[in-house]
């Protein structure tokens, strides 16, 4: 049998479309229910080795905790910030460091800055999607105001690096 050349995203996208067409909504549980069937195209998109999947889940939990904790660094209470790619070490998961340490390292600051900008862009994309569909004029103007505010914040942040 010829192996499918579709990506996981394409496979999941097609299944999500079917579910939306049928039910008008989709949940992660619904996707997993379908994927549990080994004959489903979704099945190969998920990790079914329970030990490996449990380890990945625990990594997600650890990331969630790390994002919420506050630590004492150089005598001050601080939050940790994610550096997506380790500059000095070969790690795929990145690392978390105290914010004040990151801002003192130009390379790490620029990497963290780029990640922050990507979050701004994601928020802008989501707001644009809402703008296209909202019918209430008051909501549309509030969304427009939010988009302008994000744009102003992004401009300010860009000036920090340059």
C-alpha cells in the first residue's frame, strides 16, 4: 500500500472539517475518539505508546508549572522566560531563565523578543479573524481598537531591539 504524503496537519484539518460540517463544532476529545480507531487516518497523527505519551504529557505539565512559578534571582522575585532555542547547548525544548538574566544577554534577549513578537502576531491574526465575522458594530470597533493597541505595542517593542 502506498504511504500517504499528507502531513499530520492536513489529515487533522480534513477530519476537523468533516466534524464541523456535521456538528458545527469540534473538541479535542472528539478528535481523539476518532483517532483511537487504528483504521482512522488520524490514528498515525498521535503517539500511542503510553509510556512515551505520558512522558510528553509530563513535559507539558512541567512547562506549565515553570511559566507560573516565581523564583528569587539576585535577591529579587522574578518570573522565568522561555528561550525557544538554546544558544549554547543542543536542546530541542529550549530553556527557561530569569527575565533579568535574559535581558543582559543580547542573543537570548533577541530570541525571547522574537518569541514575544510571534505572540503579538498570533493575537493580531485571531483579532483579524474575529473582525471578518463580527456583525455587531460596537464589537467591531473594540476589536479594531485592540488591533491598533497591539500594533502600537509591537512598534514600541521593536524599538527596544533596534
